[in-house]
């Protein structure tokens, strides 16, 4: 894994390579083999939906698939394609992500309809190179309603030899018509052996690997977040709360929210993701166990409350401590119904 000096994308960590620069994929061999077989058989679908928990390598897999398709259908060798993808300069590869704010500070909270329209305009121009074109949307969950509808239109009538690869952390929240246009491939968190191999290849000190495995729970991104950022005290405190939210009272919740709010922006983003991951795991655990409708609805309501609260706090620069208090209180109030089993958290 080659480090970058500074972040270029909304969710990039300082010193950690962008997904397009990761040439080796760990832990998703079965899905990658299916995609490679589709390329070899010339049966690549027009849309591919890669879904699974945040931070497990879905975007890295998307770019790995794109590299193979560009080599197989284009007129340049793998070395040249790799160089161009690394540099973000391949004319047949398009990437749709959240863009920097007009103020120059931070990134937009959503992929906007203007971003999708710009992409569509580029796709309708004369192609720059023989072979298939690949559009990676990282992540489709970031599209606002207008952007999602605009993207749906081109998915329904895609240009020739164009493949859309959609990355999703929460496919259940997507438009059903978008899901129906794609081959859905589920990705899972990495096994400990797979994550250990990734961390070792990235140059992580062997003595740190066991601790990172315990904290990351199969998510490479989370391991690198713990390594590269401060806020270890806040992360540990939040993990303790999420493991048993029914313990402690309002005072403990206020103290935890203040602790999180006092960290940096990147650390607060990690804390937000930890909370949303917890809520999503609760809903998934209930769905798998056949929980009654009212319990599952409670977990879904909690997700529907937390997501816009965090989005509005980021967009409008609202008080982050207050936002965390509201969400953590809601988790605590619903703890008997919403907390996942420790084995699935």
C-alpha cells in the first residue's frame, strides 16, 4: 500500500493510498474471480453493485475489476493501464464521488445532481480509447434524491460498452429500480488471517497487529484509522458504550459526546461511522434472527433518525456534541431492541 502525502477525496485518510492505487485486493477472492470469469466469457453486466459494510475494501475491488476490464477490452498493456488508473488519467475510467465544497473547505455532504449530469455529458462525448468504459460510483449511498434519479436514467439506457460499478454500504436504502439494474455482489468483512496479511503487507509492526484485529473487526479502513489518527480514548469509550448502551445514565452520555466532539474532524467522522455501523448491525442481526416487525422497525427508525442528524451537522456546521448526545440517547433508549449481539456487532 503506497501512502499519499495528503487527502484528495472526502473520506481519504492522510498517509493511506486511495483505492485506485491499491493494486492488490485482500479477502474478496471469490467475488473477484466471478468478475474475472465474466470478463473472460464476455458476459460483463452493464451494472455491478458491490455492497457490504463500510471500510472492507469495496472501492479497492471496484478499481481492481476496472483495471482488468480496461486491459481485456482495450489496446494497451496492463502496465500502461495501471499507470493511468493510478494517476486518475485513464480516458475510459470515470469516478463519481463527493466533490469539494465551493468554499474550498471540506467536501459536499452528498453527490449532487450536477455531478451526475457532468458525468453523463462526458459519457456522451466521443470515447477517448477503444474498449469498454467503466464508471465507479463511490459510494452510491452518497447520492441525494435528485442525483440518484439522474443516475437511474442512464442506468436504464446506458451508452454502449459502458459498465457501472456501484459501491454501497447500505443497499437497502437504494432505489429498488437501481438495484434491479445491477448484478448484486455481497462482500463480507475480512477474516483475521486476511486482514493480518493486509496489515503486514502495508508495513504495520507485527506487535500492533493483534490489537488492530480486535478493534477493526475485519475492516481494513478502521485499522488504518486507529493507526493514523488520534482519539484513541474517545474510540475506546464509544466502543464501550455501544457494547452496553443500557449501562450508565445521561451524565455518562454527555461526557462521551463532549469527548468525541473535542477530537478532530477525521476522528469525529470515525465516531459517526462507528455509531452508524452499530445501528446497521442491529437491524441486520434482527433481520437474520427473524425478529418481530416492531423490533426491526425500531432499529430502522433509529437509522432514519441518525443519518440525517449527522448529515445536517456536517452540512450546516451544527454543534457536534449536541448531535452525538441526541443519537446516543436514542440508542440508549432503544437498547433492549436495537443492540446487536456481540458476535455480530
